[in-house]
């Protein structure tokens, strides 16, 4: 028996009430077959999907998350809600890749209420791909403890990441191509390193120091960061009064 048949992935679909959920309903009425183990959660607009939903699902062991919304330009509320969903998903995918999770575990598609067969086809394709990837963390080579540590570090940053998304990355796009060009370009990569990657490293350092004091060398070894990077983050955090040195160990400030 094939691996795909042996493993049934845990999948979550977060779908727009007006379009994608309508497509799912049409698929059911029309008896277009797709895996019954995909759990659907309905929201009023794909723009209401938050990165906390995404990473909480992964923290709970979901193997793949699907976000479905109206086609761009067809938002029921005549806003850029689906563009907001697109930007949120792009940021989440970048974060996932940064912490070692396969970004393919998060998928975004536009489905109208009249596209039942399209919805079923997307679900079948997504389920098949997740089945081949295997349980969350397995294909990435992450054991459960490391995986939860990394997701926890991201989750702690979500209030800050919302500010980044809403203020520093609040750009208006006219086409999906424009969005894709920005999020795959040098400008976004530069912003990501400064605004997200560095803060995520500090978040991981703080989590480790909550457990027990560590030396700079120990932090470097656990996190796989260069000693110079660790020193930079420690000096910055110490300047802000977040930690202190006790001999060769670093502890959280009381």
C-alpha cells in the first residue's frame, strides 16, 4: 500500500462565506468528490483570516491550511479584503520557510460560488500533496519539540507582526502580479530580515532564557546562528533592559 494511502493528513480550510464557501456547497450538492477529512471554517471575508489562525492550526498539528476567498476584484464588501489575505499569506509563507516549515503547507486560492468543480479539484490536489509530504515536520526533519518551539516563537510575535503587516507592509496593489512581484523581490526580503527575522531570533532567545540561563555560545549552538548574530541580538536586548549577564551566562531581567 502506498504512503499516500496510509497517511490521512489533518487539513483545515478557512473560506470566505460569499464565494469559496459557496463553491464548497456547490461541490457537495453536485456530488463532486473531495476528501471528507478536510475541515472547513467559514469567515465572512478572507481578509479576516489572521496569521494567528494559521500558526495556531500548525501548533495543534494541522498538516496543511487552505485559505479560500473571492477572486481579486470581486470582494463582496467592495474592499481589498482578498488582497489583505494575499499579503498575509505571503508573509506567513516567508515566516514558515524561515523557521524550516515547507511553505506549500499553506495554500491560497480564489474560488467563486459557481466553481464547485474547481473547489473539489483544488481540495483533491492539496490533499494529495499533503499526503505525500507526510505529518507536519516530518518532511522538514523537525522533531515535535523543535517544531513547537519554533511555532511558539512566532506566535509570541504575532501582535508585533500585525503592526508590521498593517503599517510597514500596508501597500495597495492593483493586480495579483504586482503583489507577487513585491513579495518575491529584494525590497521585501530586506524588510523581512530587519522587521521579522531579527525579532524572531530575539523571540527564540527569550524562550530559551525562560527555561534557564545560557551562555552566548550555547544560544548560538541551539539556534544555529553565528556568534556575531547572537552577540548583536544580546547587546540590543540588554540595552532595552530585557536581559542581563551573570558571569558567562545570560538571564532574563527580573
